[in-house]
C-alpha cells in the first residue's frame, strides 16, 4: 500500500516539482495538493494523508496555522515543514505547533524522500543545523508583542520619535522598549537588532513574500 502524501505550497512550480518527485517513487503517492493553510486543512480532512508536506509562508492562513489546525483534527498527524526560512523563530513556531520534520527547500530530493519515510515511521527529521538553531532559540528570551512592533518600525528606518508618534507612546517608553529588545536579541545597535530580528524570522525581511 502506497504512502499517501499531501503537498501544500503556494508556488505552483515548486508544488508540481514535489508532486513529480514523490509520485516517481513506487511506494508513495500524492493524494492531494493545497496552495494555502486553509486548503491544506480542508484537504487533510478529506484525504487523511499519512504525511503532510507543508510550506510555512503561504497567503492567507499560513503553515503554522495549518499545522495547529491539522493536529486538532488528528493529534498524531505526521507533518514535515519544507521552507526557505531557517530563522530561529520559524523553526521554533513550526516545531512547537507539532511538525515532526523541518527541511529547507535546497534539500536534495533523496533527503526529502528519506525524511518522508522516517516521519511516516514515527520518527523525527531535524537536520543538525536546524537542531542547533532550535537549542539556541530555547535559550532566548522572547520579545514582547510591543517590542516586535518597535523592531519592525526600526527595520523601516523610523527614529524613536517617529516610532513614539506611530504607536502613540512616549519617547522615553520607546527608548525603554528599544533597550530591552536589543538586550534580548544581543544586538550592538539598532541596525543590528533589525537584522537579527529578520534573520531569526521574528519579523519578515523587507519585501519578502516567499514561502
């Protein structure tokens, strides 16, 4: 009996490539496809695949939403994240939501197929570099919602005064938030803080809409 796979990715060419790779195996079959998190959930409910391969960044409801929603439907669902994003926060959110595997999109086809088989067998598939990032992420103090708002505006080049006006806060309060988030991120200056927040996928890089 074939191992049944659901593939969710908003980029059609990427999705078709994954389908061709998986369907080329004698023991695997893609039973459904989705282009966003909501479709992934609907297709999972309909087809109950053995393994779900899902992108993190998709329009509308994203991959983390889909992982959480699918695991509400089926707590034992076996899910692998396949994404270009290797930021610490992206890893943390996906694995915390219940993903059993995490792969970057530059992975070799053989490794992807091996990961599907391992996760189907009940094992995890976390490459060493991702495991290291996860360990480092667990040691970090998370930014508050307000600090995330502030670092987003720092990344846009706003001064403390303009951030204060934008968020309707006092400038001294903004300075406090900036000092706190820089300490949490281990940043040397404002630019470094914005860069670290983007690298860790706490905020999206400017102009980044890729999956």
